[in-house]
């Protein structure tokens, strides 16, 4: 059966093709009686508008894209849900692109999104200085940077959390609990969020007293549960007298992997080793030992970024860039609770 065209609708309704187009795209400009005839013809013929053709004719895509570091991380899923809420309200479609912590893959997506002329792009990037990001802007595609606010960013809208402050919260919590031998688990080191969280941890360490030992950095190749387990192997491989008793992980997936490895090897959390994660994903509170974590407002991050993007796409040069930074919050749970023996001492 041949597909129904806009011309078929126009013929049945007794109007021009342009009038049918106006009913589909600008219904308020068409008289109610004429609009009713066209809508009746559409229903009778079972006409389905070609969204791609409509977008091409209007010169405006109805597609948003969110390019994330790791689609397997529930943090980014929660941010995406916040974005999707706004996209749905605006009548936009959201696509998720996963760089998977691969700079080359991120470049490929940025090239594709430039060619597609998406309505707008939200990105949690490997490298915010990537020239392909600027080329995307030069192609007329609004861009909002999500989950970090890089310096010299007056040309962009940014939405993020103060990760330096978050790192400080984590380490201060551990030192306040009496831990003096500490470790930071995270990597790759060139991921901006990892860098900032480590920097905040060091700042807090320098102001703690009495002065703890240095912060041992157990670097990982990714921010995954598997890498958290491998970090646990390295931690237990350290001489017992030098083994950290307090560990701050750059995200919750690393912390959950570390927790799993330690408990499998009869290390008691938090009596032997206390653990702090980051992001406060849903799994953090559901772990066998509920995980202390530095919380980010995940849905709010997504909603705020999407609203800024929609405003820039709609208003163009009249849009004013904003730089929104939310404060982190430490959520204390059992993984850092002070052991009963220490409380009695």
C-alpha cells in the first residue's frame, strides 16, 4: 500500500498543501473550521507526518543529544532522566551518546552531531578544550557543559557541582573520624572530575590536624566496579603497617567494587577500612554495607542543563550564558561509622 502524502490530505480536505503544512506546524495561524477539515482528512487517511522532512523544511531539528562519559554509570542515567523531563515538555527527542571514556569515540560523536545539526548538545566531556566542541558551536548548535564548570567558560552555559569542595567533604569526614592513613582511588587522572575531587582531598588533608600521613593515590583505568575490585587488590597488597584505614573513591562504582573485594577477603568495613564514595547513586544506600557518599543533585543537574539549552536554542543571541554550580552534600552511612570499640574508648 502506498504511503499517504501531504498532497493526499490537501486533496481530501479541499485545501492547499501549504494550509496542511500550517496545520501541522503552525496550527494557530489556521482558522478553526479549516483546521478541523484538515484534521479530519488526516485521521481518515491515517496520515503520519514525516518528522525529518518537517525539521528540514523548518531548518530546526527537534533532537537533543547528551554525550556522556560512561552510559553504564547510574549517575549519568539519572542526569539523563532530568534532561528527558525537560525535553519531553518541550516536544523534543533525546539521544544518548556514550563516549565510554574513549577520547577518539568522543571526537567521532562530536563530528557526527555537528553534521546532524542537532537542536542542541549537552556533554560531559573527556576534554573541555576539545576544538571539536567549538566547531559544534560555530555550526550553530547550542552546547551546555554538564557536570563541570571549566575556567574561562564565558562562551558556554555550564552546570555542575563543586567537585573540589566535594573532595574536601570526603577527606574531612574521614579525618574527623580519626583516620590518619588515607588513600584516594580514581582515574584516569586526566578526567576533570577525578582531578578536582583529588585536589579537594589534598586541600582538606593540608588543613587537617593532627596532620595525617600523605594521601596515597591508587590510580585506576576507569571509574567502574571492576576497577574498584582491582584497587582493592592493590590496597591489600600494601604492608599492613602502611595500609590506609580511610579510602575516598572518585565515584560510587569504584567504592562498591572496593567494598566487595575487601569483604570477600575478610576485611571489615568500616572497622578495618572506612570507605567514602561519590555521586550517591541509588546502589550506594543498598550496598551490603551502606555506603557513605558525596551526593550530587543528579536530576536537578539534568533539568537545569536542559532548560539552559532549550533557552539558548530558542532565543539565540539574546540568550545569556549562565554558570550554575551546586554545592555537594556528604551523606554518612555505615561504611564510615566509627567502630563501637573506638566509641567506648
